[in-house]
């Protein structure tokens, strides 16, 4: 069974239901996969958001990274952290 406990996180309290649906789909698709296999799912989620004129808040993005990285290898977590830093510049 998928771990959806992150839905109860305070950052999700007032999230648009359309964004939540995209997050749940993304979490289900990417669960247990290494970063290189998760990237297409992340890109697809961004495409879905843009199509609906939506975007994630900073808090939602942080939670998304936390959810997606919980089962990643230490190497993938380092890659993801590096990507986050690059995107913030």
C-alpha cells in the first residue's frame, strides 16, 4: 500500500484539489524509483500544472522533494539536492 501520510502535512492543508491530485499521481508513479527514472514523472507533473495555470508553492515544493526522496539512495539524494540548489540560483 502506498504511503500517503504526507497528505496530512500542514503545507497540504489548503492545497487546491487539482494540485493534490497531480501530487498523488506523481508520488504513486515515482515511488521507489531512482531519480533518473523519476524525472519524467516530475516533468509530466509540471506540464499538467502549467496546463491548468497552476504552480506549487515553496512549501509544497519542499514537501514534494521530501516525499519523492524518502526512498532514494544516498547518491540520488545528493543529485537531487544539487539540482535543487541549481534551480534556486
